[in-house]
C-alpha cells in the first residue's frame, strides 16, 4: 500500500468512525443535541496528528470515549492495529506514527 493511500485510508476511517459513533450517541440518547463531525485535520511528516472537530465541544468523557471507540473500530476494520489510550488513539505503521484525538 502506498504512503498516500495509507494516510487517506486512515483519515477516511477516522471521519467515518467519528460520524457513525456521533450519530449513535444521538440515537441512544434523544436528549442529546445531534453531534456532527465538523472537520478532520491531519498534519504531515513522519509523526502525523489527526484532530477531529465536532459540532459540540461540551461532551462528557463517556461520549468522547464512545466516539474514539467508534474511530478505533473503523480504523481496525481497515486492517490497522490501534492503541486506545483513553483520551487519544495511536497507530504505528512502517511509515508513520499517528496520534488521533478530539479537539
């Protein structure tokens, strides 16, 4: 797999996982305003930071972990091993080290 393909796959899986988990939070708890993924920023280089921006920044720790777990599942289904440190996710490939976090 090429370098750009790897980055695109991880970025896309990150966005999809966050969007799906955010929607699930709204479905499970209809007292919560809908949460949308506003954008996903990714830096370049060997150490790549991916930051997920959500429409609601006042999430509980449980909601944040739900979203990160959704991202983790999405990325793992693309064939990558993800470490969940609670407040962020990390992925190490032969090309890059990724750090994924919520804004």
